[in-house]
C-alpha cells in the first residue's frame, strides 16, 4: 500500500494527480501548483524528506519531488537563474 502524500492539480474540469515515489535518499525539488497551470519549480536541494511530501507552509499548494519523478512526470527542472514570480 502506497502512503505517499499526493497533490491534486486542477486542469480545467479534470484533475491530474501528482504523486511522489516516497524515497528519501535523493535531493528533492519543490514544485508550486497553481490552479489550472503546470507545476513550477521554485527551489531545490531538500533532503531527508520523502518524495511526494506536501509542505505545510506558504507552499501548501506544493509538492516535493525527486529527479526520477520529475522526469517521469515530464516537469521542467528547477532553474537557479530564473527568478520566482
């Protein structure tokens, strides 16, 4: 049974599910999930947290993902040079 937390991403009337793999041995990237838009990477290099964790902070609409899940979900990687909007 997979107990990894996941996040719902509104996409029109349908909802795509983002879910991490649960491993905690790889660096993670925080993705912000906004209504009806593709998840955006906002920061990286989190560790010792399970992939798929949803932080309970100002990024409550976010999810932490490992590189394997980012590739599987075909999300853009975090760009250190791009400013957060």
